[in-house]
């Protein structure tokens, strides 16, 4: 069976990757997960300078997922290149570096730093960050801002550029087309949905920043819909993210139009979640006689459902 897929010229052994912000820098999992056996790992978001992140608490479990307000804590791009990347190369991992900043110049500076690092396969541009030069407006929420960011990043990037889209937009098709038109090589979708948690006993917000990002199984139907809508709007390869917990979830995202998937929140529950999803995906393919995993992408039968309910 051939599980390999191609994302913007990057050949992945299989379509299952670990999502940014849920898998550290990858090296933390080397004694638990065979990193070389995954399709790839997407690093924690990397910034121009090290960042301490938000005050605690940073995580809150919900009925079907998790809210997080980590604040993009990281060691900075230069430290990643010198202290983490060499080990990832030794382990044979396919590394996608997640990049973020508060200005376009920040993003450009991070990519220029990472360009010097050997062993990075691609960049993933986190477009869900507030642009301080525009009063805090999120890059990914405005098609024009997003296009400007992607174009600037593409000009300096020596590797394929994957743009990670925010779901907190009026039209995912509009921002997907903006990213494609500005030179994106692929799209990741989606990032977390904005949520809120309140402690009824203290009558206070559970997070210092009040709003937090909702992820996990709760968002899967929403994320699946956005992947499908993006597939109708653009021709770029898509990486589906959002509540993927099983191999069947991965299949659903691929049928909706994704070429690969990223497993995120489940890594907090089970450090081997990525391998479990991959194993279940492979079993699904064998059971259905699918010789190439990439054949699942957009192979959706759009006819009416069969069997089941009787209607109202």
C-alpha cells in the first residue's frame, strides 16, 4: 500500500502530521513516537524573539474539547535552528516550521532566520495573529491584509509556504482565494475557534486574556465544512485540522478535499494519538481495497444519503 502524499512538492510518507502547538518542537516526543514514521511534524509557532506566553491558567477542558490560551510561548526561531532542528534531522522527521509575528516584518525576519536551517521541509504561516500595525486586526480575518502578508513571506521563503487559515472569518472561500492569489503553495485549515469560559463560583473569566481558542472533537463538523468550502474555492493542496481523533476522522477530511491531516488536541490526551490515527487510516484503506491513500482526496460521493432516517 502506498500511503505517501505530495504537498506543494514535499513528499510525505503518509498523510498524518502532528499539529502546531500540540507537539512541542517534536523532540519532546522522540521516546514515545517514531517521528520518522509520521507524515511530518509542525513545530510550535516560532517568533522573531523568544516569548514567555500568557499567564496561567492556559488550558481548560470543555465537554468535547479544550480551550487554550498559551500565548504562543516559544524559544524563538534562531534558538530552534541551533538547538532543536539538528536533533530532528537525526531522527529523520519531516519538519514544517510554524511561523508567526505581530507585523509583516516579524514574519519576514523569522523566515529569513529559518532559511539558514537545514532540514526544514516547508513553512506554515500562522495568519491568526493580531497585526499590531493595524490596531490588532487579525491578519487572517481580512483578505487584503492576508494577501499582503503571504506575498511578503513568499518573496523571502526558500521553501514551500503553507498558510494556516483562521475559522473566525465571514467567508473561508474569500481568504483562501486571497492566500492562493498572493502565492501560497498550500493551505492548512483550520486554526482554533474563539471561545469563552467563565467560572460560575468566582464569577470570573477562566483566562486572563478572557477569549481562548477552542479545539478538539467539538469543532470537527465545523472544520470539516470549512475544508470542503475551501476545496470548492481554490486548487491548492489542503491540510485538514480540527478535532481529528481517529483514522475515520482523517478519511472524512480527505474525502472533503484535504490531501493530508494534522492531529492536534488529541496529543494532549494520548501522546501516541498521531500513530493511532495513522494505523487506523491504514486499516481503513486495506479494508476498502484502497491501494493509494491520496486516492481518498476529494473522492466524495455527493449523491443523496442511503438508508437511515425516515424524515420528519
